[in-house]
C-alpha cells in the first residue's frame, strides 16, 4: 500500500529547492505537488538522512530514495554491511542495501 508523504526534497513546498531552472520551477521529485507516494512499510533513507538531497554535494535529489526521503523496505532490519549508515567506506551507497540502510 502506498502512503502519501511530504516530499523531502522540497520540504513540501513543491518548488525546486535549488532554483536550478528558475525560482519558479517545480520540484522534480514531486512534480510540484509537495507530496510523494512511497510503498509501506517505509524507513527514513539512511544515505541522505531523510533530507532527499544527494549528500555527495551535487545539487540533485538523493540517488537512493530519489528525493523522497524514505525508502520502501520489507524487513526493517538494519543492514549489517554498512551498519545502517547506507554508505560504503568510499562514501558511495552501500552495495548490499543500495544505500537504504535497511535490508
Ligand atoms: Zn518536492
Ligand atoms: Zn535518500
Ligand atoms: Zn547497507
């Protein structure tokens, strides 16, 4: 079942948080609605800490959750490879959980 949550990338404003195209451009993650739908059960994205923003510095949406700030995860068990951080030692998404932090 999909649940409607506030878009993390734009904090629910529906506007592009980085003004990449213009200050009036819509958020690419939620198409300007301010909400996104994520399949339940869901957990906060470990890779971006739930911000929906790419922690690697680029002004783009998180590559793990796609900017939604949450990831669908079936078991909810912490990934034992990255210990729930979602990151590998090189700073890239954990290869096991793909950055979600959970199995
Ligand atoms: Zn948005
Ligand atoms: Zn994320
Ligand atoms: Zn992991």
